[in-house]
C-alpha cells in the first residue's frame, strides 16, 4: 500500500473539484479593523471571504447605507477556490455612540449569502465632574459624618470616577446610570480633614488628561490633650513657681482657663501659635508662692473649643516637701472589746513620703510586727494592733512619725470595753406586809451606767409600786407597801450591748399566811389494803408553816406511833410540803384527812382523801402545742392516777372519717408527737389514762389541728409522711424458681403475722371480759396500737421465718452454682 497523508489528499480533492468545475459558496466572511474611534476619524475596514467557487462578491453596509464604489480583489486559496478581499474607509460622524458595519459574501451563481457584522465604538469624552454635598467654607464638626458626591455625565464609554484625599486615592461607592456615573464617599470628619483637599477625577478612553473637580474641607476640632508643667520642677516652701498649661491644636483656637478646687483663678501670658492640621496651639500660665499647706492642692487646666462645646482637662497636684503631719483622727479615743482584736490606724502626710513610725506606752516602746517573734500587741507603721485585748491594755499610746524634714507625734487613748457581769444580789429579802422593800444588784462592766441595768418581772406592772436607783455599779429596786402579791422573783438584767446580757433573780418575800396547793393530784391519794399510804400536802407561806394532820377533827399522833409518820421538806424558798405516811392501810383508814398549815400570820386547812387504788381519772385537759405538714404535738394535764403508775393513750382521726387511730405515750411523759399525718388535713384528738386496774374515759374530741399544706423548703421529700421507698437490685442469673420460693416465703410470713395477732387479741379480750373491763375498739388491731408483748412476739416470729427464707435462697443459689 502507498503512503497517504491528509494535506495531499485534500489538495487532490480540491483540484479534482476545480477540474470537474464544482461550485461552492464561502462558509463565512470576516471583518477586521479598529474597534473604537473618535468623531472625525477615518476608520479602515477590511472584509475577506472564505474560499468559494466561483469567487464571491462583497457588498458593504456602513451605518445602514450601502457602499457602492467599494473595490475588491480575488486570489487563489491554497485550499482551493478563491478568496475575495475588499477594503473601505469610514468617517466617524458625530452624535453616534457606535458605527455598525455589515459585510455580505455573495455567490451569484449559487444564490447563497454569508454575513458578518462589526461594531466600531465612537469615543466621547465625559463632561467635567461635579462635586456636591459640601460648599466651600462650610464648617464640619469633628466626629460628624460628611458625604461627598461626584457626578459625570455623557462620554462613551462612561467615565471612570476616582476620589483622592491630598493626592491619596480613596475608595468610593460607584453608581452607574444610562448616561451618567456617580461616585460617593462618606467621611467621618477628624482633625486630618481640616484644610484637606478632596479631588474627583473623571476619565475614559477619549480623554488623555483626566477631568477633575476638587474641594477643600473646613473642620472644627477640639484639642485632644492638655499638658501641665511646673517651673521649677522641685517645690519647696518660700519659692515662686510658674505653672504652665499647653493645649494641643484646636480649630478654632481653644480657650484656656485655670481652676482650683472648682473655683476659677486668673491666668497670665495667654499665647497662641499655629499647630497641626491647620489648628492653633494655646498656652496659659500663672504664678504662685509655695507654702507647706499647698502640698496636695490640685490645679486644673481646661482647654475648651467653644464652637464645638467640647473641652479637655488636666490636673496636677502640687508636691511640696515638708515634715510629717498627722491627719486628725475622727476621735482621739479608740474603743475595743475585751478578748477581741483591735487596730488603731493613723495617717501622716509628709514629703518625702518615706516615714518611720514608732509606738510607745508609758515610755515603753511597742514591738514591731515585722520581726519573726509574735506579740499580742505590735505596731505596723501607722497601725497599732491588739490581737486579743485585755482590760489592762487601756491607756494612752504615743505614735511618732519622722522623715528627712522632721518629726511629729500624736496621742491615742485606748478604751477596753467588756460585758456586764452580776457580781452579787441581795439574798431572800423578807419584809412585813405594808413595809417598803429594797432589792440590790451589783454589776461590773464597761461601759456601765443606769441605762445598762433594768428590773423586770413577768406579769407584774413595774410602774405602779417600783422605782430604781443606781450608784457605784449597784442598781437598787424599791418596792413600796409590799403585799402578798409582790412576793416572787424580780429579775435583774445587765446588758451594756458589748456581750450577751446576764441576769439573776432576786427573791422578795413578804410574810403571808399559808396557802395550800389545791391541785387535784395533791388532794387525793390511793393505796391498797395492807400497803403504805402517802398523803401529800403542799403549801406556800412565809415564814415557814407548821403542818398538823387531823382525822375526824382529831390530831393524829404522828411520829409517836408506828402507824403515822410525817415527812417534811422545803420545795423552794416559799413552798413547803408535808407527807403523811400511813403504815399498813386498813379499811378504816380510807376517807378524808385534814391538813392544817399555820404560821404567825394565819392558817389554812384543806381536805386530802385516801382511797383504795383504782383506775385513773381522765386527764384534766388536752392542748395542741405544735403543727407541721405531717405531725401534731399534743400535751395534757394528768388527773388523779388512782394510786398506781398511769400511762396515756392518744386517740385521733380525720375530721371526715369515723375510724380512730391510737398511739401510746412514753412512760412518765405528758406530751406526744403524732407523725405520718396527711398534709392539709383536719384531725381531731383526745386522750385517756390507764393503769394496771383499768382505764379512764377519753376526753371529748374537742381539740382540732389542721396540718400545713407543704413542708419547709429545706426538708427532704422523703419526710412528707408517705411510706418509705426502697430500691431493689435484681439478682443476675437468678431463675424464676428462686423468685417463686421468695414470694411463697413472704406470703407465709404475712399469714403467720395475721394468725399470731389474732390469737393475741382474742386472749386479751377474753381476759378483759373476765375482769369486766371495756373491750378495745377494733381499730386497736392497727400496728401502732398493738400492745408491746404482742409486737415483740410477732416480730420474733417474723424474724425467724425471714432467716429460714434467707437460708432457702442461699441454698438454692449455691446449689445452682455447683450444678453450673
């Protein structure tokens, strides 16, 4: 096979076409020439066709008009066919933004036409830029915003606008319209804008030199700083000093003024000179004769731009050398409290400020606290420290301050206060009725005066018969016309507000006839036949009474036979007690006995009964002491105990329910707190007494208490009176059989508890029926009312079954593990 290449094949093909006289039109025409020109310019344009056969003709359309005299030439194309080229010139006419040229390539024999369009842009220079937004001479305050707008109209293409500040290009916001363009700048005016030239340039392809417009700004600005200098720099008393104030550049010039402690003073030599940014620098000074008292005086210079109503200030404090001078303390006395700390702080002014302080008392120097040895009293420069005050620390302390210019000293008196203490009181003052009495109370403390000691007595009007005097640390209470109602303790209270108040009771005794206590528990006694009987008789009297016991109007032979004995004791300063003891009480001994108490002022008689032991009487009263959201505290006054030790049971229920709950009090207690109650619920309460021989009746359900709505904020939620919650952790790997064993054991324990409780209640009810006592109500079957013996027995049985249950579980788990 012969070698083959593409160009040769193409030429061969074209020549064949030519040889065969094949006709074809040009595929395209191409226009070349300048793309832009000014008005009046002659623009050369060339249009060439692609190869065609026969040669194509070229027709021109320039600006919408056909060019008829255009010339053209043809040449053979290397690829075959002919290429036609035509050259014309066009003159750019005014009032047109562009010139549109169209070239047609025509093959008349083939009636085919190819077209190309070419545009020549006509260049026009823009109009000169115009600046708006500011007028020459207009004042712009520093810190304000100023906008400048530059607009240029016409031109092809539209102008390119550029802003310059003092020949430095700055950014702007360009906006283009159909026939104009604008550039806007926003200026935050400052000192550098004063007398600054802002220039806007407009240029496009038609301008060789940019067109421009400029404007110069006038900015008012206040001075930024004020500086003060003193000549000479070192001030001493007796010299004349010049104080000079220099203000930084300002436009318009700043007005300077001097001030001392808010009062203007006259300045001299007010001068001005040109400053930065087209402003003015101003200077003002004044002269002053320096004295020691001028140290620390503050002078202020104000530089104000009145046009802007802005100003700056600078102050200077004169620094005058002088010896130490103490600042007068608020008081020459320092007051502290015994056993507490105290710090006496002084202050001395001096220049130079390096001051050495020394403290002393009675000529003895106080240790310096800067050394490693600890002292209870030590100095720390101008401070005197007491870590723990003693009474003997009181006195006058001297502080001396010294520097290179001299020394000064000051005295400080330290006063140590301590709380009141009652040293002694009058003991058991006894007066006759109608006499005046005087009680005394001797107190020590600091401070101490009549206002720090007072007398009081609860329920006693101190304004009617009493008055007090004070002398030498002793307060005297005077009681006029003392009577029986004045008998009792008067409390002496000492309080100087330094420590906690102290108080002591002082007893006033006015002689009075015996008064026997008629409390129900003291007017009855009980004893079994053959036992020892004890009949109490308690009386108040002054002087001490003599007790006589009688039966059926006859004095008993007390302390003369084995049958009757008397025990007497002093209960307190006014109360005495006589107890008649009857040995081996017989039926004839039961009945009424008379107790006679007498002294020099009279006598009193009261009947005391001795009865056989029996069930107790009902309590005399029941009171509500405290109520919370889930508890109520009650207290009662006991009645006669029947001669035996009495216990008490409280009964309560919700007001809207009939079912009672019961709870026993602790032995020898007359108060009980019932817990586990519902919130915001009304409850009714009553109480009864019981002993080994029986029970009293319950008091009527007259006492009510309404629990609160919510617990205190700090109380945990678990104390809301509901049942306690427990958490259980599952046993991993435990089968269902183990669970069934546990459940069965638990059910067995519950059934056993029910059985044991039922048996115990049945036996107890049987015993009570035999003794003729009232059966317990059904509510006693609740856990809180079951007798102690039943509770203990049931608990032991339940505990035993729990052990059995635990052993079964352990055995089952161990067996499963071995099997595994």
